[in-house]
C-alpha cells in the first residue's frame, strides 16, 4: 500500500500501477482492509474506487474516520459531494478542512 501511494504521489505512475496490481491480486485471494486499498488508489489517482473504499471503511467503522477532515492525503476527494456526504454521516461536516456547511 505504502509503495503504491508513494510511487503515485511521486509521479512514478508505472511503478505505482504495478504495485496496485499486486494489491488487487492479493485482494482476490484474501480480504484486505479497505483503508489499504483506499490509500493505494489515492496514490494512483483513482478517485472513484478510493471513494468506494472509503465507504467500505465507513461501513466497517474504521476508527481513523476523524482524520478525514485534516489529513492532506484526502485533499483530492474533498470537492466530491460523496466525500462531503460521508463527512456529514460521520458527524464531521463543517469541521476543519472538510467543511461542507457554512457556519451559522
């Protein structure tokens, strides 16, 4: 996961894609934590699948949800209405960088 994210963020997309393939192959053999796949997909810029993994993490009550509003790694997802909806459902709407509603 970490290599996929790092390679992707460093612009080494071919290496990132190879690492992503390894993770996807592994996920067909055994269940992986959706957060592992989420970070890997963020690294290669696959926002659609990253959002799907984030939904799975939410439904599995991933304990790192509170970092959604401050973790810079989630910046590519912030403008997506589905991300904002997830913040709202997690009770994080309007906090820090994840603002989705104006202050009263």
